[in-house]
């Protein structure tokens, strides 16, 4: 006994619509036209359900380049086809199972991407950084410097972003140069430094690739001795020597690449990427800061400055400003740092880095406004 | 396994004449909402990887619920193809981005202009190739659509037209649209039936001219008023410390800010009200220009329908905003207190992560509401407003064309220039 029922057939060669009788034989399904011609004869195991609206079973031939389609609206007939054919999947159970597999693998892929971002990218950036030629780093520094300047320079007071260029500030600039010259000579870096004092109220300092060091006005104001200021700058010179700026750029580029291009802007916005960058960079800054501290202590000792001044200064800024400025937020717990600095700093005799007059001039390097 | 396709002269046997003009959309909003909400959760968990599956589901839903003469469309594309296309696109774009980076080191500011130009051309190229993929994955009555024509040629034409549109503040837009649509439709085939586009740019211009005047004239007037209010000689002379307010007065900057603000408010209001109207005009004009051989499409789309769609979106978005605020605001107050005992660093990470999750959830919420109201709503009212004549032609269309590669879709996805 063969079950049969009405169906609609499209042969895939033309768009003509054929009303057919669908016959379910032992191992094949036949679509027979009104005049008895067999239009299609498909084995049950090569049937394939294709997307269709609710209430219509639409069948194709799996793997066939021709889009021949058989549509069955009769429920009983559709059930009978479903019973006979393994690949026909009207409830969508097979599809659901595959979907779950996809979801599980996507979750694994996500975890692996996050893992690469947290552990892989910093490692790769660390390995790549020494390979970046200094000429490239300098060019990179110029680009980033221009951008940083544009973001930091608010022009709120109408005065120049850089301190030390007006007649009143000239002597301060000379004193700053005198201090920097000692540090730079002792450091002996393969690349010239570009230190600047900039009109920013926070007690902070920033190092960019290419040897750019921004010392914020707030830091100069809060420093009580040349050694304190020199200590922070020596720490920043450590970042230059270790090429931390370049490494940060490489890390940021790597993370942008992972989360930006690979995952796509699925909610339309770089905010996610930006936040991810912040978190990840906070995560790996502890070792970097400790290394820069060690370098700072070494450099201060080399120029016979007071290496402990950095620790004192950090404690004082941490005590007075709350919530702490950026230098403290992404720096390891201040007390731990100071303990380490105290331990590393020897008790070699020190000499003043600047005389009283020079220090007074340096303190007023941003006095034009 | 035998198929008799080749041996049977198709048109003779049991041919059923299609009903004239019947276009229907049978999709219910409820399953579509379910699909999108489910997809949004998975998108969040998989950091977006699920989008290939969600896109495929959405297309299957829209395609198979759209009926012409009692037969529904079929979307034959798969998520796997989209994923593959995307991976290929990444392989193409990675070296390109690396090259941009290196060029930026050498050229400075000039390189961003170059990058913009290259990415714009590539974006249009991707749009055209993605259209080809979608067409070749669209089947109707067992015959697929396909697209010919060079995507590079299209990309260059599109770039030139868009430069003209920008430099005329949008006045040329109707002509650009009609030219580009002509190019696309001339290269679009349903089987061996060639498409074409008969919408006239001039007609679109006439219909949209009032909108253009309502936005561009106040914009230009505001710009001129702003610029004239400023006393340029005073402005270039920067003020000393405290006399900021008097300097603002003297330089006319205060007046200029007022003019600029008023212009901005007007443009924002105009955008909210006029954009749906603009959308309605363009959609009706576009669908009424579509032709396939002797098949002629006309549209009865009414402006109120489109306005209703956007009003629903605004309503749902407003309700969602209230709900989101009710959750996020107390959370933002409580969280710092809860994590108070942690060290400063984990605390920062915890709050940033929570903020990130909230941001993603809210953005996905808006995008889900947009898709379920605007995308589905526009699709429904555009489809149901169509009249199609000479459908008898559908009895004689022969299959032609091959499935195209999904690389275009991948590029469009990676460059964020996708469509549906």
C-alpha cells in the first residue's frame, strides 16, 4: 500500500508550478503529475528540509545543485514523510542540537580569545618590542604625541600647553634642562629624550613612545626637593629605557585587532574595545611599574641623588589626594612600592642635584598665567 | 534516484496559473521577537560570534514569510558560509590594516585621508558583493536570483556619486540613488529574467525637495549666522586668566554659541520627524521603480504606516530606557559599596566589567527593539503595499546563475557596512 497526497512541485529548471500527487513508495518518494508522468523520484535518505513558512513542508534533494522543490501542505502526508526519512527534521531537533554545539564552541572560542588577550598579547608584545627599530618608535612617538597633546591641551587658561617658553619662565626651563641633562647623560639611552613640563593640574607624569616625557605642572608644584621631582622623572626614564610605551601601543593594537576586527562591532561602538584595553592594561602594569621603579632607583643612585625621595614623594601624594590621581590608580599599592624602593636604595652619599636658585626657578616654570 | 526534469517539457504539465498581484507577509511579530531576544543573549555570551547564525535566522524568517502569488521565497544561505566569508575577509583586511599602520608612520595626516578613501571604495565593493551573495541565496519557485556586473566598477561609481552628494549637501542624492539603483537592477536576474529600474531621480527630487529645504536651509542659515556673529580679530587674540566671560562677549562667541545651539536643536527635531517621512518617500519610490522583464511593481505605501513603525520604535525604546535606568542607577550606587573591601585594583576591574556588561546589554536591547519594530515593521508594510502585474511571466522563467561566494558578506560585516 502506498500513501499518497497532494503537493506542489518546482523542477528547478523553470519557475513553472506543477500540481502533483506525492506517492510514498518503499524507499523512494515520487511526485507524479496529473497526466501520470513522474516528475521526481527522490530516495528518503537524500531528502532535505529547506526553510519554509509555518505549515508547509518544503523538500529538496540534499547536495543537488538544482533547486528542485516539493511542497507539502497536507499534515498527514508531511508526518508520513517525516516517519520514513531520517534527514527530514520538521521539529527542528537536529538543527537545535547542531546549534547547541555551535554555541558551546563559540563560548570556548570566546574564552580562548580572552585568554589570548590577557596572557598571549602581553607576551607577544614583550617579545616584539625589542625588535621595533628606534626610527619607527620615534615616528610612532611623534604621531602619539600629537594626539596626546590634542586631548590634554584644553587651552582653558589661554596659556600655552607647554611651560617654560615665556620670558618669565625661561630660567625655570634652563633649570629643568640642567636636571634632565644629568638624568639623560647617566641613562645613556640609544634615543634622545623629549621632556616637557605641561600645564596640567594633576600630580602626574606620562611617558609616550619615542622618549616623550610629559611632567605635569601639579607634580612640580607638589615636589618639595629636586630629588623628589628627579625621582619621578627617573622612573619615567625607566619606562623609556624599557620601551614600555611601544609595548603598550603593540598591546593595544593586538587587543583592538582581537576584539575589534575578529569579533566585529556587534553593538556598534569601540567602547567595548576601549574598556577591554583599560582593564587588560591595568592588569599587567604592576610588573612594569616595579621595573621602572628599580630603574629609577638605579638612575638616581648613579647621579648621586637621593633615591628614597621617590618613595617619600609617592606616599605624600597618595596621602593628600583622594581618590588618587592616575599615576597611583594604575600603579601597584603605594606602600608596597615604597618598601621596595627603600630596600633597593643604598646609603651612598648624596649631593644636591640643583642649587637653591635653580630649584626656585624650576618651581615657577609654569608661572606665566 | 531518477529525476525527469530534463525530459519533461515543464510548462505543459499541470501548470497552475498564479494569482495576479498577490503579495503577502505572513510573519508574526511574536516568533520574531523570540528569535531576536534569544539571539541577543547568545550574542552577548559569545562576544558576537553568534551573529552569523542570528543573521541567517532573521533572513530565513523574512524570506520564507514573504509570499508572491501564493508562493514564498526561500533563503538558502547558511551561517557556516557567513562565518567562512568573514574569516576570508579578515585574512584580506589584516594585511591591509597593517599596511595602513605602516603608511601612517611615513605619511602622517595624509594617510588617514588615503585610508578613508580606500575603505570607502572597499565598503561599496563589499556592499555590491554582499548583494550578489544574498541574491544567489534567494530562491523563488525553484529558481534562484543572481547578479552580474563588476563590483569594482560599482564601487568607483558609488564613491564618485557620494562625493557629489556630499558636496551639494544632498541635493544630488535622488540622481545618485537612481543611477546606482539602475546599475544594480540592470545586473539583477531572476533566472533568465533581467531586472531593471525605472524610478526617476527627478521625481524623487520633487517629492523630497521640501524635506531638503527644511533641513539644509536652516542649517546653512545657522552656519552663516554663527560665523557672522564671531568677531574674528578678537577671537584670535586669546584672553588672559579671568576675563573669559568678557572675552566671550567681545568676540561674539556667546551669540555664535546660541545660533549654533538653536540650529542643532532644529536639526535634531527635524531628524526625528523628517527621517521617517524621508524613509517612506524613498521606499515607495524605490519599490515602484522595480521591474523584471514585463513584471511591473507598484507601491501603495502610505506615509502614516512608516510613521507608525517609527512611533512604535520610539515607544518601546522609551519603555526600555526607563526599565534600564531602574536597574542601572541603583546598581551604579550599590556596586562601589559592595566591593569596598577589595584592593583598589580588583575594584576598578570589577566596576569596569560591570559597566561593560551593562553597556553591552543596553546596546543589544536597543538593537533588538530596532530590529523587531523598524526592520520587521518596514519589511511588512513595504511588502504588503506592493502590487505586481504580469505575473504570468513567472511560468516561463528558466533557471540560470550560480551561487556566489560569501566573501562580500564577510567584508561588509568586517567593515560594518552590512544591510539586512
